C-alpha cells in the first residue's frame, strides 16, 4: 500500500513530446525507458503508468532534478529509436512485457551504460554474462508482480480444467452444444497439481490452490522450509521426471536461463500424463515451441495456457496462436494496474538510490559487481 501511495503521489503531467532534450548538468543522467504504447487507453486510467505515454509516472520528478528522460516503444532493428540513444544512455529501463533485448552488442555500444533496470520481474531479455563482464548493474523490482501472476495462473488452470473457452465461444456465436463443452470439463478438486519452481510466485499459487482440495506437488532446486511446506500442504519432489507423470496440471514457475531454455521438449512432454494441462506464465522459451503445438494437436496436452511467448511480441504465424484448446494471451499477467503501481514505485526507489550512490535491496540485484544472481547461474 505504501508503494502504491508513493506512486499515486507522483505528478503525472506529461510533456507534449515523449523525447525532451535538456541542458545537462554535470550530474545529469540520461535515462531511456522502453514500454508498450498506451494509445487510446493511456488517458482512461490515471494509474495506467506502465505505458509509453505515462512513463511510470516519473517524468516530472526526473526532469525536475535535471535528468534527461527518453521514452519509446520502438526497440527493434538498426534504425529504431532505442538505437539512437543507446550510445550515451546511463540507465536503460525496460519491461518483460515489451522487452528491449539487450544483447552483448548493445552493451558494447552503450559506452555510458551503468544500470539496466527491469520494471517488473525477469531480466532474461538482457545478455547477463555480457552485462556482468562490462561491469553493469542489473536489477529488477522483485516481488512487484507475484500476486498478479499467481492469480492469473489460477485463473488459467480453472479456464482450461472447466473447458470454459469453447463454452464462451458458443455463447458469443449464438450456439448451444452442451456436449461440445462437457465431454472434457473436469473439477479441480482431487486433481494433482505440480509447480516446477516454488519461489515467490510458486508459493503464492500453492497457497491459493490449497482450498480447492488438490494434491499439491512442487519441484525446486531448494526445498522450502518444513513449517511452510506443511502449511502449504505440498509435497517436495526432488526428481522432476518422477513428478511429471503424476500431475494432471503442470505449472511452470522458473526463470529462463541457459539450463532451462528449451527444457520442455518433445521428450520431456512425453513423460507427462496424457491429457495434462500446462500453464506457463514464466517464459515462452522454456518450452520447445513446436513440441507444444504438436502435443496439443495430438491431445497429449489437453490444454495449454499462458501469456509468455518467444519472441515477444509474437509474430502472427506463431503456432501457439492456432493450437487447439489453448488459453493464450499477450504478456499481460504481471502488468495489472496494481502490478504497474508496484513496479513503478520500485523503479523510482532504485533510481533515487542510484542517484545517491546507495545500494538497492539485495533481492533486487540480478547482476552485482560482476556476479549473477544464483537463479541465473
């Protein structure tokens, strides 16, 4: 609540242009933000701070202190707006929802870069070893969208388990075919749900699933505290391949790293129960794209839902758009209005600390002093 109040107090008066040139002072920093366009919706909600037009609600604050704040959604290709500013930017702020892919080449050309901030959670759009080698600090707003994502995961589990989407399509198309829905609609009670990863989001999901009377399992590199494990009512599965065949529902809650990229390939999916439901709000690249599409077509996967793709934005021809029984959306789960207020306030807090030469909260660091956070190692 304190973070939300702090953000709501930020003056959101916008400049006529999204790019405003200032007379830089000796201590002035050039900050570049990459966000998605709000368009016609930008002015409909004063708390819609995650878009280009509202720029996290920090423009007036930054410019009142003599800093330069460049904001754009144009991030791809050699002639994009981001490329015009990367050479002399000190800080780059981007999000997992409309990621600016920060390659080793961009890092090399960013001669003044000091800080890469993720407005949200998940910094895999940054080539982290290159950032570490260049001495950059990479940080994100840890915890800012955990509730948002956990709630979304629960929603998708229920949507797929109850075969909701075909029923909704019938309603809006003027149809009435009960059998077309009921033949694959199930209760969640009594089903086995396993989460691959039991960090902040995974734990929140388990807490929310407990009242449904599910059999709860989790796999993680670290076992949670025994008292919390008892409270969650979840059993630890050390061997992922042993857990997967037990699950009616598998939820992915791990970061994208070199080890997890493409982890769920044809062979891994084959280990799952026929008719499994998979929910992935983690990262699209954890899955083998074609293997998922093929398994949905063969009905080995009874339903696949999530909001993460690779690349993002997903091209029109991406096969996940056309899979049967999918509950896919654009990457939206972590950018609710409440989530935006939290990650906007977190970015402002870290910028304040950066200007003062102070450390960030330790959990926010992804790269610090040349070292990667443990989850990315």
